[in-house]
């Protein structure tokens, strides 16, 4: 299962010290508030895909507007691909 904390860590790595001061990440945090370029956002998605051997459907990914919706979509894809949590790549 992918967690908000895992996504937060990936985002902070991409922003390399340019993380907006005072911003507290929650499931409701809009992706646009993170100050990430579209390339940086795509890189976070690609990392999730590689880490978990999944692939985001571009149409479904286009609807992602918040961190919570990104986590939920990733976990939905994981559940579809790996019905038994024991199979999920670590």
C-alpha cells in the first residue's frame, strides 16, 4: 500500500530544498500548491510506477488534483494488479 508519507518523501526529494515553507501536506493538498513543475510531477508518478510495477491510466491520472487522490488512484491500481497484498513489490 502506498502512503501519503511515501509520496511526501518523493515530492521533497524532487523539490530539493525548494519545498514551500510552512506547507503541511495532507490528503487535501492540491498538487498545484506544491510548486512542482509538470515534469517533476510526472517524475513522481514514474517513480511510483517503477517502485510498484504498475502503470497509471493517463485518463484517470488526469483527474488527480490532490495528494489524496494520487494516493487513492495508486492504491486502486495496486489492488487491481495485486489482489493479494502479499504479491505487491516492496
